[in-house]
């Protein structure tokens, strides 16, 4: 058997292999803040979580992480910071050992996200104490999700053992429905029990005015987070149905003398800003083509982006080859916007292909968008 001292030395060696620079820690903190996380020392805090996850992961995961710790950590933080209340595998396993697989599946898969969603809804509560308690709970759950999850598990199991059931009105609801409830349920949620035990004493001597200030901040956080949620939903829609392929967008881009490849690049920048919540959209607003047109209609935005354009020559060469080998079946998958030119598709497609292949037209990053420009500029309909 390997003794404790030897195991400790091996562990220290593995930890050292995952060392990251201070600049990486600072960049990680910035990524967290850009994704809406709040609090100090986020980079260091989440680095510990990353370390713990990697140290108990497979050998392949460890080899990949240790090959370039700075890059691997930042890749991980980019995903993790968008899932603020993520519970590590270790904490889930600990719950499974305590409560069993069935209970843990319910606790992690349903109860935990439901309590988070209800706390988010309650940040907009008219009652300033409830709004403040909700915000404090979420702040702690964001910074130390594993420990908060463990306590919520304990509260849930204790309640179930005492009453023989879970009478909460939210247990059969979708998380998205809970967060946008028109009215807050008139019951003591698990997160409220947790927050009351943790913060009641701290808040009990606070003046009504100070409590209202905190409640206003809680509401501001929720509104900001809802905007971020709407932004990311819009990004998903735009990735599935690229904005640059829409005729209204193409028409406006042509008005501002943007080429198809320039529009492609501008859309990538726009979606990056949208994903970070830096563009205003409304929840449920669908495709963000309106804000996108507004974005590239701004001369300063165009100037900043177009001054840094760069395209991979190998990618463009491959695109040229693929365009040369397209057949008429490709036309069947074009956006519905393009159907007004349908009777001219075949001859226009041949003209477009010839222009791209013979170098009379810039090789497009997105052939569909480029063909949309070609149709629009044809003067036919």
C-alpha cells in the first residue's frame, strides 16, 4: 500500500501540473462578470472547483488539462460561468451516498433548479425582505453551489420525512414557468428556510429604507439576468437561422455597402455581444434581426469591425471547391425569403457559381447568404 505521505506528494505534483498564471485568473474573473456572475475573487474561487473536478476525472481529462492549463481552464470557465449554479460531480456523488440514487436524481434534477428559479422570481417580490433574502441566497448559491445544494437536500429530505410528502406547488412545474410566475406562491420555500436561517439576524436590525435599497438592487439583478436570458435565446435562434441570410438584412446591408463577407463578420461580432447581454432584446422577441440591422447601421460599429477583418484562405479555398460542385438540389434548402426569385433560380445559380469559381466574385464565407445578395442585386423577381 502507498502511504499517505507518498500519496500527498503525488497529489501536489498533479496540482502543480495544473498551475495557471495570474493573468489567466484575472481573465477568468472578467469572463465570469461578463456572464453576469457577481462577487469578488471569482477566478480563484472557480479555479479551485476546476482543480477538484480535474483531479478526480479520468486520466485523459487530466492529460488534456495539464497540456495547457491556462487555455483549458479558460475554456472550462467560459462554459461554467454560464451555468452559475452548477453542482460538481463530487457533491452529487456525496448526495447519492447519503440519500441514494433515486432521491439524488430528484434533488439535483428537479428540486435544486426549481428552488433557484423561485428565488430568481422572488427577487422581484413586492416584499423587500423576501426580495433581499432571495438575492442573498442566489449570491451564495452562485459562489458556493455545492454547499448550498447539500443544505437544500437536507431541508427537502427532512421536510419529506416529517410530512410524508412534498406539498410545494412548484414541484410539477417547469423551471422556466416558475421563474416567470405572475404571482409568488404563498408558501415557505426551501430556499427561504435556508436564507432565513442564514441572514435573518443580519437583516433584523436594518432600517426599512436600507432594506428597500437592497430589494431594489435585487430587482435590478433579476431584470439584468432576464435580459441576458433573452439575449442568449436570441443567439440560439440566430445560430439556427443566420440573420445574414434574411432579405431585409441583406437589403439594409447593401444600403450600407457591406459585402456578404463583411456582413458575416459583423454578425459574428454582434452575436458575441448579444451572448454577453450587451444588446437589448425582449424576452420572447424571437429572431434579433431588428437589433442586428440597428447594430450595423451604426457607422462606428461598422468601422471598428471592418478594420479588423481576416479570413482563413484555406477555408475560402474549400468553400470555392464546394460551390463549384453544388447542384440544383441545393436550392431546395434555401430560406423562404428567396422564393420570390424561384423562377430565376437555375440561371442565376449558374451565373453565381461561375463568378465565384472564376474569381469574378469574392469567395463567400456563407454561400447561402452570398447567393441571397446575388439574387437581391439581380434586379429580377
